[in-house]
C-alpha cells in the first residue's frame, strides 16, 4: 500500500509504535503521534486531541497494542469512519518481496492465552533447522512491521496477542494456531467471548492449515467459524495417539498424521520426548504443555513444507527464554523458582502442577485484568504450603484462597512501597517455607506486572535479585 503523503495518526510510542513510526516515515506518510507517557509525542491527551480536531482529514489511525477500542482516540476514529489498523495490519499492508524472489515472506502465526512465546521460539528453531532464514517476531520481540519490511527473511514466525489481532483486518497467514483460550484481559475485551473472538481472527484467510488444540474445544470451534482460503485444512494437536488430521504422541514419539503422505494408515515420526529433555520440569519430566507447544510448532512448520527431520533438529536446538520455571537458587533446602511469565491463572496452574503436593510457597498477585482465580486455587490447593500476595489486585486472590484453601497461611505485602516489594515477599516466603523439605518458593503471579513493574521480565529480575541478596552464596 502506498502511504506517501497520507496523514496518519499513530496511537502509542512503545516498542511497536516506534517501529511503526520508522516505517511510516520511510514510506513518506505524514505522521502525528499521540501518547500519554512519551515526552516526544506530538500530543499527550487523546481526548483533547480528538476534541481539538486532531482527526480531521486523517486517512488512517495505527493503534499500538494495549490501546483498547474504548480509548477516545480510537473510538473517535471509528465513529468518523477513519480506518484503524494494528501495527500487525500495517506490517501486512507494507510487507515487501523477498530478496530471492517469490513474493513476500509467508507468515506462520501463533496466538493463545499461554505458550505463544515458547511455540514461536520452537517454530523459528525448526524453520532454521530446515534451512530457512526465519525469525521469531511480533509480541515476542522484533516488531512485525520491521520484520515484514526486511527482504532477507524467508518466513516469519509471528506471535500475536489478542490486542494485536483486534484491529487486524486483512492478514492471511500461511498457517495459524490458537494454542488455548482461557480467561485473560477481560478488562480490555469486556467479555470472555469477545476475547476468544479476537483470538480466532488469526484463522481468517488462512491458506494451508489451521492448527488447534484437541484438548480445548474452543480452539476447534474458532477454526470451524473461520473463513479460510480454499484447500486449507484443520490439524489438531494432542498428547494422545493422533487420529488422521492430527499430530500427537505414541508412547514417547512425536508423530504426524496431519501432513504425512501415508497419514491414513501410518504416522510419520517427528522426534521423541528425549529431544525435549532440556526442557524438563523440576521433576525431571517434560511438562505436558511443553509437549503441546512442540506439537503445535511442528504442525505449523510442516504446513510450511519443512521435512520431519527438521522438527527433531529444531526442537533439540531450541533454547527457552528466561522467567519460565527458571531455578534461581537453592539454599537451606528451599528451591527458588522464577515463573514471572505466568501472567494469568491458566499459566500459574501449569506452573504449580510441576511441583509436589504441600511443597510450594506461592508468590502471586499483580494486575488481575478482570480474571478470577477460583478454579486455579481449587485445582492446585494441594500444592500449597503458603501464599505471599503482592501487587495492587490482591483481593480476588485472597477471596479465592478463603473459599477454597482456608487452611493455607497467607501473607500480604503492602503494595504501597514498590521499591522493596520483592525483598519483603522473599523474606515472607522463606518464613512460610519453614524447615520442612522439600520446599519451593515459586513466583508464578497469575497476574500482569504493570502495576509495580515495567514488564514480567523486570518482575522476575527483582525476584532473583532479592533471592540472591538473601543468600548471596547460593548457587
């Protein structure tokens, strides 16, 4: 799309917003920036910007992730009929041809409540093992708009949040996956159905394969509701023996019956659980959700056309990011584990399931985003020895603990003093752990971090620093 001389309003100057600004400026667009928190923005107050005629004669608004449709700027644009695009939509519209020819690089898109970053990382590793110049982009790191305008890339492994998908209108992924759908970001979307619907947008116009979880009927329903390109197929992933049209596990072997030429009678081997041994949990076993992520990544890569051997080699080579059930230290019989990436109840439940009953002191809390915690506490209360609550949204967690685990001791850290929150949380957790071993202090907040930290990574780093200050000689 030729944006030269178009007047574009850019809502938000975060990482993706600044990337969009770079690309829009290079395309010759006249860009006006709006951001409450950026000193270099052209305007800081969205409502005042709209009231002052800022949307007059505007051709396009590009919204950064996290700006809800109810924001005065975006709502005003929609009311006036001004197109609103996500940075992802901008990337799709401006993508460039590959240096080697053959048109723009295809997109393999991944969304879901949990597991996106791991799956996209595995996918990029598999693609590289298959000889492709691939990158993991989007919500995981490099903004999509920069990757899509890089002619050196053969294929993009794209992590997409529900925020990014909401204002994405024309994307047509080569293959797409919704890993799971659980309560999250309800404050932004307004309802679980609206949240799920935005996740399902990833399947629209899919060209080759829609990958879904056989264990999550909602994901299959989203596939059925999608308007896909002719010939696109649905491929499920399962931890059990796969049916035709699925990838799954037979004993300890990952197998394909979704793309294999003889899938009606035979399964093609993709790898084994041993290829994921470096991703094993504290009990030495590969967690089920990690296997599911690997299967989803494999299905997407197979849809792109990689050979099965690349799946094995890519999974072996994959190195996970930090703050994902990462052991920080072990001292005095206590293991200190950072899973700050567990930013919702679904992820925290998976983390707690990795430990023995009655051994965990759980550090939880933050920004709840409208989520509820009853199912999480009810299903994982047997793991708990104690709970330390942090963050501004403690009450929903405390209420769930009172209802479903009243016998578990709970300590609340006053959110007012953000400078020492992790020091006080770690000290309280050590007291609750006591002298009985084994014991694990697990940071798996089940909440977002933006109430007291800039990111889940900063929250995890603060936890690790507090642990090391408590026991500086710990390994």
